[in-house]
C-alpha cells in the first residue's frame, strides 16, 4: 500500500504541468516588482547600501536645486530631453548649487548630475567637464577608488 502511495505521488510530481512543459505560460507575462516592496528593492539588490543612500540623497538635493533654478520652467518634469545648447549651463548650475549644499567627490558630482538630468556621459565628458574637474576625477580614481595599481601599470609617468 505504501509503495502504491509513493508511486502515485512521484507520478504527480514528475508529471505535473511544470515538469512536462506546460508551466511556461505562467512566466510569459511581464515581471514587475511589487509596490509593497518597491522602495526596498534597490537596497536589497546593492552591494553598498550606504553609497546607494548617499546617491539618493544627492539626487534629492539636485531636485531641490533644480526647482529653484531658471531651468525648472523649461525642463520642469524632465519629460523632454535637455537641448544640446542647454547642457553646459544646466550642468554648471546644478554643480554650483550642489557644491554649496553638500560635499561630494568630483566623480559622484558628474555621475549624479548626468543621472538626474539624463545627460549623455560621453558628451558631458568631452564637451562640458572642465580640465580642473577632470583632474579631480582622475585624482579621485587614483587615490580613493582603488585604481592606483591599474593607472600606474598603464602609465609610464607617475600621475601624482
């Protein structure tokens, strides 16, 4: 009797719709994070929750600065892309405001502003970021972000 019971249960387990290929329909819908845990999702998926919190705080500060700036009327909802001619003044308006409110590294400043305003990184690096700001970023990479060994390996002349 017990053997018959095990056979039936084994058959049920092995012949269910999932194991026979019928269960894939369940997974074809879009995958979404439940609204009940959406605010904690980023923190659960990150390796550095402190850095993530700092970046979120910086984004909030940038929004406050943006609200008080002359750019808010033109790009208030950020629903439309920033025009190319406006990238430079917008970038430095946000940077100046952020420098007054919070001490953030040069790298994090550029990253935060590009993320906030959805600016193209390559364009900002090549056409907007000043030489002084670039040198601060390189110095930050060299001293604080663990790139010293890599930079020394590829550069014959020591940077700092």
